[in-house]
C-alpha cells in the first residue's frame, strides 16, 4: 500500500476514534441532563443538536477525503475476453458515447473485421472437407481469395455481392457451425448478418456495431470517468480510472507496469470459449488458459491489496453453442461429476445453467487452493479472508453492463468510505 493510502486510512481511523469519544461524552451529558427538569430541557436539546451537527460534519468530511482519491481499476483477462468492450461501455455510460466523426473512424476497423471473417471462412472450407453449394459461390470464393489481407478502403458493389453470396451459401454456413475448430471472431456472424446495411454508401456505425468491432489491444490504454455518489455516502462524484491491457501471451509482460496503486482488478473470462483453442497456441484450450491466468492474478503479490471482481462474460454465446449441440463435458470431463451435485440442483435448470455454475466453481476452487510459493510474485492467500465477487455478463449489452457495473461501483464506493485496513475489499 502506498503512503497516501496509508495516511488516508490512518486519518479515517483517527477521526472514527474522535467520533466514538464525542458520542460517549454526549451520552454522559444526556444522562445528566435527564435528571434535570424545567427550562434546562431546551438547553439539552440545543446541545444535542449541536453535537449531532458536528458528528454529521465529520462523516461528510471523511467521505470527501475519499472522493478526492481516484479509484483505479485494472482490466485483466485473456485475449478476446471482452476487456476493450467494457472500456467502450464506460464511454457510452459515462462520457456521452461517440460523436459522428468518432463513429466514422471505426469504419476501417469494422471493414477489416468483416474481411478477416469471410476470408477465414473461405480458407477453412477445404481444410474441413466442406463443399460450396454452387459454382457461383465458388467463383465468389476465388474472388475473395484473390484480394490482399487488408480490407478494401470502400466496399464496392462487386465486393458486396460476393460476400453476400458466400454468407448465404449452405457450405459456408456449415463451416461457420464448426468455427470452434479454427480462430474466428465472435462478431463474425453479427457483421455478416448486417452486411447489407454496412455496405450502404452513407453507412455510419451504430453503437452496437462499435461494441461488436474488434481490434487487437497492444500496450496499455485507459479511460477516466466520474460517477455520482449517493447522498447516503456523502454525495458528490467519484473519479474512476480504468486501464485496459493486451491479453495475448506476448502482451502480459507489460501488465506489471500498471499494478501499482490499483484498488480493484476486473478479471474477464469468456464462458463461450470452452470448445476453442488459442490463436497463439493451437494446443491450448482457451477456457483452461483463462483459468490458469486467473490463478496467476489471484496469487500475484503486486495485487495483494486490490479487490477482485470477475465478469463471467459472453454467456449468451455459450448458450447459443449449447443449443447447437456443443457440450463442455467433451472438453472438461469433470463436468459430468459436477452436474450430479445435489447442492446445485435447485439453481440449475438446464445445461446452460450447469455450465455457468461449473465455470464459476472452477474459479472459486482456485481461490481456495493451497499452494507453495514458487515465485517472488506470488502470495499465499490460503489462510486469508480475501474475497472475490462474480457476475455473469454480456459485454455488448449496454443495459446488462450498466446494471452490473452499478453494483460494482456501489460496492467499491461503500468499501472506500466504510473500509479500513490494508485492502479495499
């Protein structure tokens, strides 16, 4: 903990003791004044009101000390878990969203997402032993493969016709249904379903388009925003600063640069990736990689004083996969025994519920693990009371993120004002 935070908590403890002493003195005066009668009663009322006013003033002053402190939140998780989408949601919810010029600046990114997706689908057709539905589609496929990797600056009529022909082909759709077997953007279906609208010459990306767009995060980015503090907590506003870092393996060595002064870690894990492998390592299951990373974050000594909040993200895509016949038990055999546990039967009504609870339990088990410190970056939390908070989310759903993050904000603000000691949570 840095010296400013220590001084802040020392100040809090000192002021709390003063309040306790003054309250005891007031109660002593009250018992004495109750023995008196007549005109003395009005004097007692004045003294009581004066002491109450002083008490309220000190609580308000204590709250303002915390309002002057920026709450720093670090977003962590594997690549494509939804971290950058959360940053976009904070901008939508707290900084008035995007201007038309900013929306237009996203067009090349969206074009590239579509271009990458259709090329990937066409390339995988032969590798998966699939055939196109018609000679027309084959010609469209050859046209797409003849193009460079960079998306066209403009989507002309010829390009749009070929892409729409391909997306409507039964062979391409069969390839998409097997997209867990190769790297494909989660947003591929969204953009290809909306391709006709995006092809319009006057196209300006919608907020939903921007939330679905994907660009690899390299380095460190941040966003600052202010949220109102309830009157019960002293009123006013609290500044939040949120940091986003790349989730690819070769980007994680940069994380330590932003660990200092972090009050909360928001860890994102994609529930939908149970049947996929990493882009950078085709032998490693993505969900298992995320669980391994969560263990490293939980045990990291540089984050020992930070509260930990988990967003179990993309459960909507997970549910869609299960409806399509994908099962987590095929990748995590231990799911079969888990699904027979009687303690979960009242809260789990179908396979989607069981899958969500299974992934959450995996993370909870990690927080209870006994382990030997084999790195100077690790801390042993086996005997501590550190808590972890879990939320199921859909990062592209603004209403969902608004409701969930409102709970997170209230929790952080409450702990900031009421908590004391060495950790935020």
